């Protein structure tokens, strides 16, 4: 039984930078998950957007003689254009400078103040200007009083501001995480967060002074601006806090990078717990899961612009030009840093994965089945449940059928667990089952005997059926190429169902024999031409 709604988010991205592999990666993973749940027939909401109220935006705009809003507009527009060009299917793109966001943030902070969870105070500590956050003494000392993110010296600051009473929610956070094994993923991140919570929590400053002209004022105090990071966290709620969208809460998966784990796995759930205590916010519960993935490295080294190995948008577009958009999606989704370890974006590895998984396996198998169907049956294959006279061929078909059921179950489970490489492996294993069956039966030899031709046609129908089922599991990752494959396999109507973010029927469609009657297959150019290095 599947849920009726699914809500997945990316972090919202700083507008002070151009899109690079980190932004594209997280958004691609979210897009794959959103497509999978739509394919399954679940009403889905996929959110991304831009985080705009940072002090760095003010500084960069000033350097260019621009207003912060103009600079934010330009960069937010570039992110939107990039995601649209890459075929992302987000349902909304939130900008923190939008009034719909700012008005709700003000309302939430008012509720927190009324409940005593936000209060005025004074803070002195180590400040990371690049991240716009205070760093605890223990962490500052651990990194020799330098930023753990960019290595720049921390600054000692003292200021009056407003605090969130995080210290009051330690036990509730522990209970949430211990009762929900998927609250924070992967397991290494969960253990990291649990350890820090058990050490004790301090209240955290949530406002700053001196940035009154750019940001959201603390209710009742125009001299204080809500910190960019708390303003940003609330986007996940402001976007769906409408009568039409509220049913999507709680969020099923917040996808983030490991560098912002603490904000999302501790401070954000605690804010939601505090809001939940206020009248009218009883529906605001904790998220189902926060998934903090690791980082990309390049050719075995940490990415650096000075080293020339930084994977920015122009570099990704080179790969798209050489291999195709779906091939880039496949590499990001299946070779990326889901889990606790970083992943390498290496050219040789990319080409190897492309040729092995896409050209030689998926593309080659589709070509073989379509070409043999054209050669021995004029492309018209009988219903997959047609009986065969040859017992041995019947056994091979039976094995294909049972494997299809097992691979489908494994693939669906992997998507649910955000294990995209396992989901893809399950689908490709079914494709390899087809290749193995062809080698075992050798229809190209049997077809020379006219008396065996009917069995050959039934066997090829079974191969096409297995490819059809495998293709459904691959569609969230390879939507463009799989829709081309569907047209060749005689099931192009699936694409019509899924057009404009429509809903599919994955469980029904992946049943063996779900496509009844004869089917017309079409030969064509290779789905993934084999890559040769220039």
C-alpha cells in the first residue's frame, strides 16, 4: 500500500554562486525520486529554490553597483533556467525574497516568540563569515579557529540578538530519532547527530543586527534581521502552508549535503516541535527523513578552481553534448555520493559506466530484441502468454518471468530507501537476464527451421516483456531514452500517462503480461551509441 502524497525537497541554493555539480546532483536525485513516486501513482510535490538573504549577496551586489534584489533576481533566474534546461520536474521554485515566504516566516517567528521559544539575549562567540553562522568553542578549537568549510579564520563577535531555545528539545529530538530509524540518513550521519545531541544542546542565535535593508525583520524589532539560515530552513514549510498544499506535510525526504546536516537534523526538527505546540500549528510535525549525502571529488582530488578540476555547469554541459543528458543523469544518480563517502567524477569512469551499463547492456539488448523481431516476425510479436511447444524454451521464459517479479520488487524497495544505484542495478539485471536467455535459446539459429519459428516469436515476446518491465524501473533516471525505448517496444502510451507530471501505475504496469495482445516492435538507431575516445 503506497502513501497518497509524497514531498521531496532539495536545499535552497545560495544565489551568490553559479550552478555547479553539487546543485545539479542534489536536484537530480530529488527529480529521480519525484518521478518514481509519480510513476507509482502518488501525488508528488518536489521543491527547490534559492536562498537570498545572505550578507554575501549584499556585499556582491554592492561590488557591482547593484541592489541586492537585482543581483538575487539575476542569479535566481539563472538557477531556474538551468534546472528547466536539464529537465527537472520541480513543482515549485521558492525564493526567500518572495512575499509569500517572508510573510509566513514572520508569522512563524511570532508564534515561537509567543511560546517563549525565541527570546532576546546577548551572544559572544566564534563567527564563520563565509557560512554566516556561529561555531561552538569545541568545534572552533578542533579546526584551529578556522572555518571547517573554507579554512578562513573565524572572527570573534559579540552582539545582541534573539535566541531559539534549542536546549529545551534535546530529549524530544532523541526520542524522535530513536523511534524513527530513518529520521536521519545515512546511518553514519544519524550516529553523528545522536552523539552531538547527547553531549547537550545550547540555545542558538537566530537574528543579527546591521542588515535591516535586506532580510526579514524580527517581529517587533526592526533593528534585528532573522538569520539567513533560519529564514532558509522555513522555506520547506512556507511553500506548502496553503489550503491546497498542506496535505503534503510532513516532508518525506529533505535531501541535503553533509555540510548543513546540523541545521536540518537538529535545529529544523526542534523548530517544528516548538511550532507544533502553538495553536493552529498542530499539523506541523517533524519530517520523515533528512538525507545528508556526501560530496563529489574530481579525478581523485578535492575539487578546486585553482587545480582546474572543478565540475561546473559548462563542464557538465560538455558531458551532456558528448554523452547525452540521460547519461549524465545516470552517472550522477548511480555513481554519486549517496551514503557516507565522497564520490569521484572521473572521465574514464564516466565513459566506462556509459559503455558498460548503457551502450553494451541496455541499448544493445533493446537493439537485439527489436532487430530479431523485425527479422523473424516483421516486428509483430504474439501475446506473451502464448504457449510454446519446446519445453526448454518454456522453462527459460518461466525463469525470465520469475526474475522480472524479483527484480521489480527489489527495484521498488531500493527507490523507497533512496538507494538509486541498487534500483538501477535491479533493472539492468533484468536486461542482462534477457541477454542470458538469448544466449541460451539462440533464436537466430532456431529461426532457420520454419517449424520452430512460432516458438522463436513467443520467446522474443518474452524478451520484449522483460525489457518493458525493466524499462519502467529505469524511467525515473533515464526518462528521455526510456520513452524512446517504449515507442520501439510498442508501449509508447506510458509516456502519455506521465506527460506534464501525470501519474502512472507502476505496480500494475510491471506485472508480467500487463500489456495484453500482440505488440509491434520497431528497429532503430542505437539508444546509446558506444562511446569512442577522440
